[in-house]
């Protein structure tokens, strides 16, 4: 039964190729960068050196073979011309001398002989060992032009050249050349090329070793610095060796670590400020409760007690004095009601919930001018519609804190508040002409709890708060999403 060929789907071939690529990646990934670079350099040097050596050897062998053929035909033709006269004169001795002289002075010649028109050997250079008659069968055909043939012998390949004497009417000259000298030249050059390849390979390995040392040393420093940063040491810095890509990487790493250190310090400072804020908020809450309790006990409580006593006295008294007592009690009740309302506004202004941010800030500005009569306040709110309750409350508290700080600490004469809506953002500016301060130093010293609270409120809404302060006044800029 013949086997049924299985048709391979393109997806199977692609999957096998991807698997092969993955195995190659895993195999290559198991070696270090130094090993990879050295292997690549050594492989390229070896392949290039062997390729060049093979190419040079091939070209030289072809060129020398062509040169040997040209030279052999030339020498054979020259012998045919030189031996023509002695052959016509039957001077075989002179023919023998000419052949001996040619073989002796030609580096590649191994034999020479002359064959007459009748096929007999007239002269040769083989000496006492005798003429090998097998040479007569190498080129048996006679023609009027020089020719070249090739055969193998016990000593190696032999090139046999034939040249007719007087167009073949006086015989033929045969000349044998071997390739031993040319082979030694080609082998010598090949050996030199291989030696050069070996030297270049060793030099390449040395250069690659130096290169990998220069490359991997800063990388290893980066790895060590990264491990120390991972352990929490943000004081470490990577050393940059040069202004190259690795140097740029080291600078970027150092900048990243510096930013991490700065952010960590900022986070730590924010945590300390938040802790101080919570402590002071709790303290302020308790103080506010104490103040409200004292106000209710001392002012409202006494007023209500006086009102109760007055009502009792009024019920017992008769005559004209009752009308005056009634008016006094009404005034006392009205004053108590005003005090209660003032306490309510301080805790939570009803205008903020009923009328919005503009009315609440205007009402607070009026109360602020009563509390700080030396400061002229200008409030301008340009909002086309109401904001979210959380946004209005946050902006009201930020403006309240900013105005309170200006009234208590700046010694300002004028204070302006501007609230506008632009490009989907609500921008608030609180500006005074009092004495300035250093916001950063104030927060670092733990004295800017109010300022930190303003920052916290703005950040809770996804906004930003900035403070610019100098000798000519202070400006608080707040921007939150509408």
C-alpha cells in the first residue's frame, strides 16, 4: 500500500517557523552580551577570511594556469623555430643541446623531445633513464598548429605542449611543464592569507573584548544602581563614561532617581503637613466647640435668662413701666436672635446653600469689613450659573481662608476677590497689597496649616492652587474644573 502524502497547511508551517524563532531567541538569550559580541566578531572574521582566501586561491590558480599555458605554447614554438635548422642538417647533437638548455633554464619544464615526421624520437632530455614511449600517445595527431594537453603522472599533473617544426614537415617539438612550482606559490599565498585571517581574528576578538568591556561595564553599573534603588537607596547615582547612548541612559536614570527622591521628600513633607493639619483641625474643632458653648452660655444663655426674669417681672408689674419693660425685652430678644444667626453663619452660611457662591461671598465680605474696618474689600463673581455644591463650598472655604490670612497677617489696605469661569475651569484670584511672605518656607516650618488646607481642598477637586508673594502684596490663584 502506498503512503498517502499529508498536505501541510500554511498555518502549520508558520507555527513551526514561529516555534523555531522562539527556540533561537531562548538559545541566544542564554548567552551574555560579551559572548554574543565575541561570537559574532569571530564568526564574521572567520567567514570573511576564509571566503577571501578561497577567492584569492581560486583566482590565482586560474591566472597561473592561464599563464602556464601561454608560456608553454610560447616556449614550444620557440623550440620549434630553434631546432628547425639543426634537424634539416641532421645535427641531432645541437637539437639535444637546445632541449637540455631549455629544460635547465625553465623552472617549470620537466622534459622536452623532438619527434621526426616518421614518428621516431630524434632527441630528448630524459637521459639514461630512457625515453618513456607512452608520451607518444598523449598527442598522436599531427597538425600545423601548436597545441596543449593535460595528463596525470606519478609526480602530479603534467601539461604537454606540442609545436610543429616548419608546419610539421620537419617534425614536432614536445615540451612538458608541471604545476609543482605554481602549487607551492598558491599554497604559500594561501598559508599567508590564513595566517592573516588568524591574526585579524585574534585582533578582532581583542577589539571585541575591549568593546564589550566598555559597553557592559556601565551597563553593570546601571544594574547595580537599579538594584540599590529597588532596595530604597535613592542617593545612588550611575556613573556616565561618555556622551553616547549609554551615557544618555545613565543621565536619564540619574534624573529619574533624582525625581523619585524629590517626590519622596515631597510626599513625606505632605504627610507631615497633613498630620499637622489633622492635629490642628481637631484642636480647632474643639476650640470652636468651646467658643460656641461659651457664646451660648455667656451671651445667649444670659440673654435668655434675663428675658425670662423680665417676663416674670412684667407679669407682676402694673402701670406705665410695663410698656418700657416690654420694649427692653423685645430688644433683648432681637439681639439674642441676631447673635444666634451670627453663630449659624459662622458655622455654615445659609446664603451659600440658598443663593449660591456669589451671594455667600458678598455676605462674608460685609462681615469681614466689620471685623477688619481698615481693609477695603472688593468681591466680583462672574458665573453664568450655579456650580456643584462641593465646588461652591470648596471655593468659599478657600476664599474665606485667604481673606482671613490677609486680615490677620498681611497688614493690607485693599483686598480683592475675583471668581470667573473660562474654558471649562473656574478661576479664583485673591489679591492684597499687604506685606508678603515665603509660602514654601512657611509650609516647611509647619506654620502654614491654613495654606496646606487650601492646597488640599483644591487638589480634592482635581484643581491647582498657586501663591505668589512679595513686598508689594500676595496673590492666591486657584483653578478647579467647573
